[in-house]
C-alpha cells in the first residue's frame, strides 16, 4: 500500500507561511485531495501575503499652526515637529496638521497631543489613544447662582479610579446594551461591566467639571470634560492587538504605535462600529451628570452642546485622527447642536467657537492650552508648599479636588500661556470666539493616589 505523506502546519511554515487561522481548513483540504507539487503551489497561492508595504521615503507634508514665543516653547515645538516628521512616513497617511496647543507624548513618531493626521482606508488605534472620545459638554443653567450649581454637581459627579458602586449606578439603556452585545470588540463581560459602572464618572488627570458664566448673557453654564473611561480603554487594548497583527503582516517597518486596521476588512468595519458605540456611550456619560444636576436643582436646561476632541472622523475613504483637536467642520459631527468648546485652564474662560475648514487646519481647532513640560518637570519647578502654590494660582476661584488632595500639575502654571494659544488661533485661522464661559470654579480628581486604598494599607502596616 502506498505511503501518503501528510502535510502539516510545520510544512506550511517551512514553505514560508506564517501560522494563521486558515491553516486548519487548508490542511484538511490539502490532505483530503492529496495535493502536491504544482497543484499544492497553485492552491497555496491564494494565501500568500502581499509584499510588505514600506514607509514613505520622505515624510508627507503637514501644516504647522504653531510657533514658539520663548525658549521653553521652542524646545516643545521642535519636539512636536520632529515626532510629526517621523509619524508622517507611515504608509497610510496623506495629510496632517498640528495645533497651537501641541505637545509630544510618547516616543518619536507618536502622534502628539494637538495633532491631526489623515489616513486612507485605515484606522490607527494608537492615534486616538486609550482615552477614546475625550470630549466636552456644556449645559446652560440660566440665571442660577454658580455656587449652587457647583455644589449640586459636586454631590453627583465621581472622579478617581474605578466606577460607581452598584447602588449608585445610573440606569443603563437597554438599546445601548444591545448595540454593545452585537459588536465583536465590545461583547465581553469586562467591557459591559465597565460600561455600566463607569457611567457618570469622570476619571482623573486633566478631566474636570467647570462652572462659570457666559460673557454674552450672564447665564450660569456647566462644562464637563472626560472620555470613555474603562469602556473605551478596553476597546483600545483590543484594537491595538488587532492592528499589531495587521502590522506584522502588511507593514513590519511601521512603528508599533502607528499600526493600523484596514477599514475594508471585517475587523475594520467592526472596529469603526465599536468607535461609534463608544461615542454614544461617552455622550451619555456627560448627559447623566448634567441631567442629574438639573434635576437636583429642579430646573430645565436652556441650551446644551458638546464635541469630541480625541477621536477618529470619517469622510469617504479618509479617516481623520484627531489626538486632542476640536472638529470645526460639521461633516465630522453628525449630531451637531451648536458651536464648539475649547477649555484652556481652570483660571481661564472656556472658549465657545465657530470656524471654517482651511487647507492648513483640515477642519480642526485646538482642544485646549496643552503643556510645554511634563507633569514631573512642572512639579520639580515649583517652590513653596502645596497649599501656598494652590492659594496663589487659584485666588478668587472656587477650586475643589474630589480626592481632597491638591494636584499642582493641574494648576494654571502647568499649561501653556492661554493668551498665546488664543492669539495663534486667530493668526492661523483656527476658530472664531463667539462667547466665553468666565470661570467661577471647578472640580478635578486631585492627587487621588496619595490616599489610594493600597497606600493606606501600606501606611497602616508601617505603623
């Protein structure tokens, strides 16, 4: 009886193929049909990977809507430009822009905060980062005392790690739950649990709840700033893993942080749909805090609008990745209800802006004031006690830290000069200010790590 040599996965690997899902079905077919020689080669031709996609030889040109006005800013701007030059060699990219609040984050070639890049038929999870759909919402409370609004909001909002306890959670939409459960990327217990418990929470870092008065009308307005919390972070982690799989197959020379998911794949369409669900959840995350504050005060809102400044926006086969940039163009905001919001720092007004798309702004404006130095550098540069620094920088304002611990890296001096950002917005055509929310006060997470549960346990053990 004739010996039949069985083709195995190792055989295919020795022939130059990477281990993949198609191996199992292909091996069954090959061995059933006893393919060999030319017949085997012809069958395997369909599974051969295309030639690797190389980086652009030279960076794709990008617009620079920023200029340095002192030595510190010069270092920052040079770093941003250099990282953009490396980034713009990514093979999917066709255009880019940087805003006046730009600052580097991560290694060379990582999209900076204040960066916008346009990719063709590709979604880059690393270019929207873990804080998917970081956004701002404004509600007009009318002629109400700002302190009353801030006090009410303080009793409702939630800053810091984790989510709300089960008895304090907001009601979750069954329609939204159905959408989550129908999406490959989102339908797991970790995602669903975060979506439920993190609803109505604001996280930490530069996220805030700001109360002030309209310069134009005198009405009290509340502005919240936060993203998609653990729900979005879970999607980001999954997206990066899928993108890395494609990077190894399609473009090994592309930097890991710039890996992409081709849109014209099942994974691409599912990921795009997942982003829209995250967007819907994040908008709801703002709304529940605003609505609960209105309800506590027994008043109706006079107006409300919101916008993301950290997301991916689609226009045909082009995907605009905004890492900390505010969309001006209405095509990026399908549910547009008003002008856009640009917060600067806790002692400066939140700007309410409108604007037109130009070749250099690509339809975007800054998202805030940005930083010239890291949190660590800023912390080292300050002298005096935390309380002294806090008192000096927040004089006349009602500034509260949810953790009751001061975070000096969120005080005004930690950010770029607000006047400089505003002047460069005007100079480079990045939005026209039509109103301002003058600051009364705000709430931020503060240094929640100082009294984090694990640190308390450690101190108790030491005692």
